[in-house]
C-alpha cells in the first residue's frame, strides 16, 4: 500500500512521536487516502535541533521505522526541513548488518562511523556471581525487563523471545576485571531468573577495549549486527 508523508510541527498533534524539547518536526508516513492526523502511522522520523553552531552537527533524526521504502521519503522530508533551517547535513543512527542498508544507498548517505556492535554468546552461561556490589537496580525504561549493575556501570536487559539483549552504560572509566564481574552477574541473573533463553547479546562501542576484553573472557564473539551513524547532505 502506498503512503504519504505528513510533516507535523505541533507537539500535541504528534503525541508520543514527539521526542522532547529539541524536536522541531515529526515526519509520519500514513496510508494514502487517510486524512492528515488520522489513520495508523506506518513509520516516523523525528527531527531534532541540537543547537550546535556547526551547521553540519546541528540536526539529527530519530527513526521509528523498519521499512526502507517508507524510510527513504521520511528522511528526504526531514532533509528538506534541515536545508530550510540552514543545516548542511542530516545525521541518524540505524541498526543493520555490516553492509549499508537500502535506504542509505538510495539516499546516497555516507557512513559517519560505527556507534556500537553486538557481541553474542550462547546461554545458559553457567557463570558464578562474585561481586556483591552488582545488584538489580530500578528502571522505568520502556521495554527493559530489568537493570543490573552498580551506581557507576550497568546493563539494561531486554528480552526478545529466546534472546536477551544487554544494553551497556557506564558513567566513568572502568577496568576489564570490573566489567567482567558486571557482565558475569548479568549472565548469572539470566540463567537463574529467565531459564529457556538461548543467547545473550551485549552492545559495545568500537573503541571500548576494556569491555571487549571482558566479553571475550566470558565467551562472547563480535557479530555483524551493529549500529551505524549515517550522514546525508540535504542539498
């Protein structure tokens, strides 16, 4: 079914598609024939103005769309808005395998850099818990089954069928030993509280050597699945 792209600049009209105070517009794809503001949204792109002095770093897009056929016109609409506002590039992040996605190829976008790559190992892991400072923490993030870690480093754990995805964050530098203990505790919690899972995946930045070392110690291997930043010239 064909879609049309609607540009929404009213936060109330955009509803949950609006991504906070920095959002300047939302581009929503709806089926042809639906009235503006009516009908289901097939995909959306929120355009954020970061306020950077450098026009190449000012705008980013937040994607909520899985279909390249829909994503291309959404990003084209966002790029037009960037050009009118004086920006010179539009950046966005997408998850994909190593080869560029269809939308990036069709738009002529260039890869700006790898944001993170997923590492994977089979479950059950069968690892013991050694660091008593690692504990389950409260989390109100949507889609997060539980958070585990310390006050300085943690994993938000998402469960997807028979797979667990561990999204890593930390506030300070850490050591491979500390990150090994953290990851081991997360795996132990999966083994104990969520039997039946077949694999665990952890996201790691390309330059995070300490986390890479910890993951290798625990039997993880890097996959081809990654998050990539792309840059599109709106001109």
